[in-house]
């Protein structure tokens, strides 16, 4: 568990959090949070606070979606607030994610489907003393196993209009 930090540590938290969420190492994921840290998932409308509850949440998610992988969207920046202080390890940031996996087991509010899913999300983090104090996750309210890659979205463009392809 993190006991001290350097200027490099705070800026590495988004990548470290994504990597830990994508692995079965619950202790590593929970260790990124303060003792009273909070995880909020706005799509499922859940709030989890405290390391024991966060550990339980991580294990439930990883069991239901064992091949789940989250990545920071390539070539997309992590946006840090202007009041981020690398010396104290305090600040906040936002970044975009790609989330993929297979829903193989039930979640508390969602029955298993066995289907692959892929969705994009946005993460907002508040960091205190080099650890996550609050993390908000935002993504589509479409059931995640009914999502599809952006390449498969129904798309129209001005070119389609010119061609009469409606």
C-alpha cells in the first residue's frame, strides 16, 4: 500500500488505477484509495465507500467480468485541475476510458448474459495525499452487455446527405 508519494506518483494514478481495475489484484486497486475513499458509478447508480467495501466491489466486478480490461483512450490527455499540487499529492483529474469484457456471472443489479461488451467512459478523480479520495465513473446507461464498439454505431455524415443515403 502507498505510504508516501512523489511528484511522479500523483500523475501516474490514472494509469495505475486503470491497470489495477483490469487485474485480479484487489489489494493493489484498493490501495490506491484513502481509507474512506469513495467509488461512484453513475450508470449503475452505486456508491461504495471504505476499503473493505471497495475490495468487495472489485471482487464482485472481477468475478462477473473476469476478462474485463479498461484502458485510457490512446492519444487522449488526462486533464488535471489547475489547483493540482504535485508536492502535496492533492488535486483532481478527468480522463476517458475504453472498457471491454464478457459478462459471465451475475452482478447485484444485473443478470449474467455471457455477452461481450465494449463501452467508453469518463473518470473524474479527487486525489488527497497521493491517494484517491473520490472517483466518479460516467458511461452510457445502455446495459453494458448491449453496447458495441464505436465503429458499429449507426452513423450519418454530411457526405451521406449529399449522396442521398438516408
